[in-house]
C-alpha cells in the first residue's frame, strides 16, 4: 500500500507566524517590556499550567494570540478605567495590585446602558422623537468611564494601560505571585477595569489575547467556572444594584441572588430562545446585542433587539397562560447573559412590587414593538440591516440624505476648518435607500477601538458617549484604526519625527503619526460642524434605529 502523502503545512506555519508578529508588534514596544517571545510552539505552551489540558491542534490554533513577556521592575501594568483585550498569567515575579475607592468601583461596574432602550424608557417612547439636526443628543447614559490622569506637568513618560480583575477592597493593596491569573474577566466581556497594578520585581507574564481566551473558555469548563466566579465576586453585585430592573431591591437579597444566577456566554448567531419552546427563566443582557424575531408565513421577521442592561422573558413569565417563548432570540455577535430561574423571578416580583410594575411596562412595550414590526415589513427589514451593519452600536452616526444632498462638500470643508485643516470624516460609505452612512465615528456604545490602546490616548470624553483621541498621548501605533470595524479612524502624518528621548524608545527618530477621528466638535463649544454647515439640511446625527427609519424616503 502506497504511503499517503502528507499535506504541506509550511504556508500555514508562515501565516501563523505573520499573525503572531502582527498581534504583538505594537505591544512589544511598551517601555515596560524587557523581552517578548517569538511565537510559542504547542509543546512550549503546554509547559504553562493554564494550557496543559488543551490538545496540540487547539494550541496551534490559538498560538498567534499568546506571548511570553518579561516586564521590568516598577513598570505600571494596569490602570483603572482602561479597556484592553489581554489576560495575564504570572509565571515569575510579583505584582502589586491596588484598588481604587469603593465608590469608583461601584461606578465602573455599572453597565453603559442604551438610555432609550432600558425598561424604564422603552423604545416605543422614542418613536415620538425626530432626529436632531443640531447633532446634540441627550447625554443621559447611565455612567461612563471616569477619565484617568495620564500625564503630569514636567513628566514626559507615557503611562501604559492594561487590565486587572481581582477582589480587592477599596484602597487595599495586595501582592500576586507565580500562578496567579489576572485580567481574564475584562478580556472576556470588555468592561473597563477597576484596579491599578505594577511590578514589584522583574516579572515573566504569559499574555493571552481575547480571541484565544474566548476559545479557551468555551473548551474548558474549569476556566469558564473560574471566570464566572471572578465576575460574581467582583462585578455582578454592583451591576445588579445599578440595573433598572433591580432598583429598590435590598443588598442582601441581591447578594443571595448573585450566587444563584447562571452566567451564559454566546457566540455570534447563537440561539438563546426558540419561539414555541417552553420558557422557564428571565435573561439579563450584560454585554452584546440580542436579535428578536418572529415566524410568519413569509418567514422569520426581525421585530426588535436587546442591548446591555435589558431583559428577555418578562412577557412570557408575567402573562397568565403563556408557557412558551413568543419570539426567537439570537446573539448578533458575542454576548454575555445572566439567567434568572423562574423560582427566583417569582420571589423577586412577590417581594418587590415596583420591580414587577417595571417589568409589566417592559412587557407591554415589547408586545407593541412586535406588533409594529409585523405591520411594517420595511421597518423590520431595516432593523435587520442595522443589526448586520452595526448601526445599533452608534450613539451618534453621521448620515446624509442623498435625495437633498447636492454634493457641495460644505460638510467636509466645515469639519476641516474646525480641526486645523484636517477633516475628521469621509463623505462616502454604505448606502441604504436614500441614506449615506458616512465613514465617521459612530461613538459606539461598546467601542472596540478603546481595546488595546497602549497609552489610553483614545477614550470616552468626560461628557459621556463621545469617543475622542488625545493627540499628546497618541503614539501612532494604529491599534485603534485596526480595531474599528467601520473604518472611521485614519492615520495622519504630522511632518515631525519622534525626539531622542521619546518613550517607548522604539519610537525615537521615526515619523510621527497621529490617529484622527470625529470628536463631535467636542472641544469647540459648538454643535458638530458637519451638520450645522450643511446648507440644505441634508446631514443628520442619529443615535436611535427609529430615527434612521424616519429619514428614509
């Protein structure tokens, strides 16, 4: 019998090596890192305790997203309020972890709710609002990332941000040694972090990026249990307290509840509930978006969606005689849910009548939305497109009515005049009927551009839903531009080079690039120039799906 020819894997190996370099080049320029490994083989990865149980093929798959780094003593590893997509495993050395105040931790644990789609203010009420041509929108999102001071007068060194998730009492400092795992909670669900840490000695850290961590979590029940426990211990109680659903509930009740709920992680397009199946629980969305659809004779019809902080199942559990799901629920991308059993749900509404009333209002709004979607097929079709194109992420999306736009470019010129001759958006993009969705920052509810910025240059502005870039902190690494799924961040040349004392040292002598994006004219004191300068009233800033729909011809 002829020997079977083995496939040539050289191209795959080269591709994985390129992926590894691409993922870690920027991170390797951090001033706190003394050495960064080449891509580790499966045999090398198996030498580390968290990876021992995984098979060789799986480790090959995730290897581009894992590195081994040596950090110098007294390097700042993590700061509170930051976003990053890396979990750290301490191989050698000691870390010092200091938590901020309990008040700060409570604020950071709050979800960034979609203010128009919580149970307290359901979507049905927002249909009465017309798009705001001035571009200004109510900035009443529940809470936002508190800004961290990144520089001090006379100090040129850049502070590098990362993430930390650990149970530390406010103001307390603890020490972590070899075998400790840090950051896996934030890397899994993308919340801003609530602790600051630095190295007490030279440290060797295994660094695992979000894509690998999610795969590891789904493949290992042990790792999922660990991350879920971290979430219960460190964040869940605060988030339950801050949720509109549990407003008025006493802390002891919620403390008992947090230990009983089930934590659910969903991949993209995963079915959470199926229309017609038995219903026995309530879901609370803690991250991501959930699409709700209903089967009609002509096929499934999207009727609405859920976002962070909203609930699923209140209609079915409250209405007498309803025992099955009325809608099918699917995750749009990765989503994280809290599952509350029917028994705990019944105990909740019996003990707290106000919670029951809020759930009834939410249930009624949900029924109205479903009815509205079935009557207006065009609205349902647009909602499906909005979910696929990411419009539901946007707090302020720049759209242009092509029926009235004369292509005069006054909007672009006004933007450039406001920002030192450099426009912050491009008048092109996706089209839907008469609307042009421009290549301008959406100011997303869950901005992935913030993940992995090594200096904290890109961040939420103090006014809330505006995402801005601090030129003084930007090192031109392109992490935010590469992360943005809507191609809304561009790199511009400054015409200068980095000085000889620049940090990280790898920047010295190189051309200086700056990431540039729309900031809603935040620092100018006036409304967005793109909107206010349009002579035909064709430009709009839109923050709700129904506002988009009203602009369609």
